[in-house]
């Protein structure tokens, strides 16, 4: 039997006559008809050189040996490498991705898009061969019509994760009801959905959206899901629509062909899109294909790749949409490495929250405390290991805290990020040593307005800084806002903030001032006693448990 299927399940030996035997070992295989093996991952449209002549041999050989030589031959014979060439990662175009999906006779599903046109489905229609892939494409733009299909939201909003979930589930139920599994036993069902608000007419609101896919790669498997939230940074609705269309194709292609490499799948979501034009600030993987995935690590990768500036985990350790938790809140932020969380950190939190709640317009029910860890802190002791990151996140979340992982090395960037979500009262808790560093002008060389611009951002929204004192090692005294030392050219500048009550000293326990997290970490690593009393009880129990 001729054709690729004749050797998928069986192992044959072929001897080869060709002009250049050096390219291929003697016991290898190709076919002179132009097809290639699907199991190798070689595209069907890659022709096999006609000069290869195959003659079936009677005996059988190890199939893996045959495939290895086949792949080596294709690589050497089809790719021309010139002196000076560098290795690079070749990525398919949007058209090739769409066409590959369309040409797969088993991939079959529905597209539902609300708020930015049918940009994703359009890419699949335009490349052709979509009739075997697209069961239905729909845009329920009118709110009343949309409500009659998916139900009305309690909060009256339409660009939400809850809306996306309803769309995915409703359309999948319809697909399974209308398409018989008995007649289509090999079909992989999928539903792609997005609900989006593009930039408004006056260009004040940039726009954002949710998109997701519910899919399977085996008809017998349960469905897996990928859901993400994106924020637009372009100033034209047309550009936002185009970016949405490209990202949707990347998501669908990645779901089917890169689900075994989630980190690469994430990286490829922005293929053929300007990195500055769109931001992904939340992504979650679920289902049997992603049963071993930790979404916290996925979130960290978003920050590492520069796809967003910050990600947030709630008290349960679940990554959440920043806008959902920060919007119109009074926010107190504590930055640290928390390696580990010490009694100093605990006291800074308690004392600063107590002071923050005494501010005139701050109400406890509308107040959020965020423990922030910057990537620069995570890398302070060398390369960051996943387990190191997870331990810190788990530790803080287990204590009932909300955790932010950010790319903000400077405080003014952190404040600028927070003020994009809220105009309420903000507070920063920091130690004297870190406070002195923010008056170092070299940190602001990249700003046109220098340190003045940076501090203008920091002290927006009636910002307050809650200062935890430092123990003077030379004389045992206490360094606080009244006696800290700055460069001469910064002293008058500092007085402005001090006189205007922008800086508040915190109460403290002098014994805690001697505690340093780096010393505790050394004791833990060396199994030395005495560190247990320097950290909160919950932290001590967790560290001992995980030893």
C-alpha cells in the first residue's frame, strides 16, 4: 500500500539509491511522491526531493531509527545555511496558522465575538477552506439580544470573565446538541469567544476585553480552557480590532498545537503584534491538558516576558484581574523580598495599616493592603527559581494577604500604575534605608523631569509614606524622619514633604529592629536554631513543614 498511512503503524526497511548518500544513512526512508510523515511534524506542503528513489526491502527495522534519519535528511536537504547565519525561531504567519487549522478535518467549532467585530473569524474565512472548521460565527452586539442568549449580568457589565464563561459554555452545549458524535466520532470540538470594549469616541478609555477558548484534542477527552484578559494601548479602534484578530488566531493555534508547552504558547500570543500595543494582565489554564500547570508561575511569566507590568494573587493564591481588585480602592502597599517574612515585616504591616485607617477619607471596607515583590528583589540573590517564587507567594497568601509581583524597580512607577485604577488615598510603607534611596537622583536620569517628575508621580492622590525606623549600628540610636541624612542638595526638597505631612513615622519595637531577613535565611539553610522567634508563627510552621 502506498502513501504515508502505509508506514504509520508498521515498520519497514527501505534501501536508498541517491546521488548524495552522505546526506542520508543507508538504512533510511523517503517517498518520491512528494508526501511526508505527519508524525514527524513536517508540513504536508514540504516536497521531498524527486531524486530520492526507494525500493521496498523485505526485512523490517526499528521505526524510530527510520524517523530520525528522515528528519535529519529533511533538515539538511531543504534548509540552505550560509556562512554567518544565526539560529532563529521561525514562526508561522497569521495566514498559515489559520490555514493549518482549516485544513485539519477534525478541528470543528464556533466563533462568538462581541464588541470589536468578527476579527478573529474573519482571518479563518479569508484564507479559505473554512467550511469544515467553522460551525457558526456570531456577534450578538445588541445588549438585549445578547442577554436573551446568555442571560443578564447582575452588575450590568458585559466585558467580564463571567460573561466569557457563559458564552463558552452556552455555545459548547449547542455544538454538542446539534452535531452528532455518532456521525462525527473524530471531531475535536472547540468554542472561541471574546467580549471586548474598544477605545471610546473621545479616546479617554483605551479599552479592554476577555477572550478564551474551550477545546479538546481528542474526542473522548474532557474540555480544556484558556482564558485571558487584555488591555489595549493603541489610540485607534481599527488598530485595536486588528490586534484582537491576530491574537485570537494565535490563541486558537496555540491551544491546538502548543498546549504541551504553555510558556511558549503564552509567548506566541503576541506574534505579529507590536509589544507596546496590547497587554495581557491575566491568564488562566484549566482542564486535563493543563492539569500540571500552576497558574501562578504562568502569571510570573507574563511579567518576565514584559506582557504586563504586574500580576496580583488574592488570599487563596489565585491570580486575579488587577482592575477587579484595585478599582476605586484606598490602597496601602508594602514592598519587600519577604525571604522570609519576619516580625519586622509583620509589625510594619500592622502599624502602617493602623495609621492608614486614621486618614480622613479612608474607610476600612474600601481599603486594600497589597504586599508587593518586584522582580528586581526576586533576583537580588541570583537567578530566580520557580520553587523560591512559589514559596514566597504561598507564604504571604496563606497569611491572608494579597500579593503583587511587578516589574517596578522604582517607586514612582508603582504609584503611577496604582493611580491608573484608583483616585482614592494611597499609602506606601517603607524602611528608612529604602526611603533615602528614592532621593538618589541617578535613578531618574531617564526621566525628562528627573527627580521632580518622579516625586510628582509618587505624591499624587494625597499619597502618604509610612516610615519604619532604622537602628544605627554605630551608636544604637534610632534613625527616623527627624534625623535621617540626605545629600545637601536634597535637604530642602525633603523638608517640603516633611512639613506638608506627607511622611509619617511608625511606632516600633526596638528589639525587632535587630532582625534581618538575610541572617534568618542563613540560619535556616545551616539548620541553626534561634530563627523561629524572629518570624511570625505561621511562617515558622510552614518553613519547618517544608524542610
